[in-house]
């Protein structure tokens, strides 16, 4: 296969998705193809356990492939565990993903690669991540996002959609409810107070199944997309989100860095995971180019 010293597949047994089945199916295929492979399937036991498992295997195994059999949230934990091992212990792990969630933004952003074929052929690629620094309860933290960081309505709607299995009509109803009950976000950019209904920093072309961000977005170009909707009335906002659903988000530009200050405690979402950022906290977003090895055969 690819010369991995260990292949670890992590899934959440309490998820409503197909994480367990996908993990066990891949395990059987890999072991049938090569009996010498060391394949370990591990369930998570608590919130954040996928991050701990990814970190532990990354530092104790010579050349591990750590696979998340989950949605974007579970993969978010694995990515941060691997990045922590890389920074603290100079580990050199590779990440993999079996799409078992509702949105699977990163998987679709990678053009839906076949993980088994990538492992069999020994194919991998280096992908960009978003690196975000902020404060929670007075502690400065740095986290990585594989797909997006968002404030306001689009990220709130995406979070609600990702929590459940939905159809298109239900997704539209969720978006409308969020529009009606979510308030705008106020931040300070370059010393100026700015109010946004939605502000998204993204590394993938689509967010939460229904919002197309940009056809030009890439996980390999050393940039991220900044998409902002300034505060407007509800009807204008509904019209803008309808456009985002059917024709893509507008007001998008590319950047390598972006910074702002929160004015009060603010809900931020990293790949669908909620973080409550302190008020008066500096928030720094930067691209981390080609920082994570990812198992994918992009020639397939």
C-alpha cells in the first residue's frame, strides 16, 4: 500500500450518520487487500476525543494515516489533533476522510476523492488550512479550520442544517427562521465599527450543502475567500440568501490574512463547531498553506 506504519479510523458511535459502517467497511477492504496492514478502528467516548486520539497516534506512530469517519465536525477535531502533534512533536501524519455527515464540505471541496484508491496507490496531497487565533475566557487559543470560519446568519443556518438530516424544503425553512431570529454581528475592522448579517472565511466552494461560495475556491492556492453581507433589512437579506442558494454567494474576495476585534461575546463557528469568543478579543485569520498531508488521488 502506501507505507503507512498505522492506519487509524476514528468514528463517533453516537452520531446519526454512517460513520461506524463506513469505518468497518474500509477496515475490511484494507485488510483483505494487505494482511500486513495495521488498521485500528476507534470509537470516540466524549466531545473532543477524536482530537485526543489523533494527537496520540500521530506522536506514537512513525508514519500514521488518521482517518475521520464522520462529518465536518469530527474531521475538524482530527485535523486539530494532527496539527498539534505536528507543531509540538514534529510529527508527520497524514489525514483521511470518510464522509459520514450531512454536509461534508471538505470532502466535496476535494472533488469527492476515493480514499481506498488513494491508500492503495499511495497518493496524497498537501492542503491549505485556515489558522484562527482568538480568546475564550481570557485564554488565547489557536485553532485550524479545514473548510470555513463564520459569524452571523449563514454560519448559524449551516449549523442548524448540519445537526439533522434534511430535505431542500426543510433547509429553506431553517434559513428563514434563522434570518428572522438572528441578530447582526458587530466587529471592529481597522478601527472602524462594522455590522454584518454574515461574515464567512472559507477554503471550500460550498458551505453546509446549500450555500455556494465561489467556483474558484481551492484548497491549494494559498488563499481563502472572504464573503461579507453588511447589515440590511430582512427582505433584502432573504433575497441575498436566495441568490446564494441558487447562484452562489456574492461580495467575495480573496485574502491571506484578516483581523478584527469583537465588541462583545460573539458566537463563531469553525467547520460547524461553535466557539464563544470573548468580547474585546482580537481575532486573527491567516492561511496556512500546504500545511496538512491528505490522502487523496487527485488524478482519478
